[in-house]
C-alpha cells in the first residue's frame, strides 16, 4: 500500500441499506492511511447498514446536495442492494459522480456500487467488475464486465463483493495516491 494519501479528501456516497463491511472497512482503512474522509448522503444524521437485518450505523458528514466535487480528491461508492437502488435515483448523487469523472479523479465502487456509475453514464467502454447480479445492467450500459477480484481502468477501481475487500482497499489507496488520471475519458 505504499502510496501517500495523507490529507487527501475522500468522499463516500451512501444511504440507508449500505453493505456494512463495504462502507466501514474502506472508511477505516483510508482514515488510518491519513485520508480525510467525508460520508455524503441525501439523508442527515446516521445511515443504517443492512446485512440480514439493519446493522451498524454510520454518521453522515455532509449533504450530497451541497457537496462540491472539486473539493475532493477521490470518491468511494460502497455497495448494498437497498443503498444503491435508492442512491442512484438521487439526482445530486448522480451529478456528483459525473463531475468527479469530468475532473478525472479516482473513483472506487464495490458490489452494487456500479449501479450509480451506470446512472451517471460513465461505464461505456470501461473494463470493470461488480456483484454478478448487475453484470447484465453494466453490459447493457456498454461496460466490459469481467469476473475478477479487483479491476482498475484509468483510475476507476471496482470489486465484486465483501470477499474482495482486501484487494479493493489496497487498489483504492494506490489509485488515490496516484491522483488524477489525465488521460481518462469521461465515456
């Protein structure tokens, strides 16, 4: 993990129904690596994770509607079926993702997280992975879907499930350390 991410500002977009391990473990790891992490949500207060029932709660640090993508160095999108199905219908979250891509900043999405990428129209022509249940959705949106633990395509890091978290976190830290990807296309 040798990349320097001390002081980097990382946005996490999530809502109720996030997969607990996919939000909490990367959040803790990035903070331990020195990053300044902000949990953005359409909801204020605390959001609840879902895994066989409502689980851990995480404090929301900011409202997605007033968040400025230019003030962040990278974005992480955790999975969770309920979370992703809801968050992708939020215009502010979709616009935030589009702007992060336009600014060519690193983005990491795991499990169902790429549903938000589909809605932002940023997966066409990209190689990525996800939870198998959204494979066809990604392919229909023009992505080159592969069944691999962790895939990186021009600063876009994706993984399939909580089983891939170690590789996902490691690659996320590496990509954040590398910074903007000037050659990345927005489509």
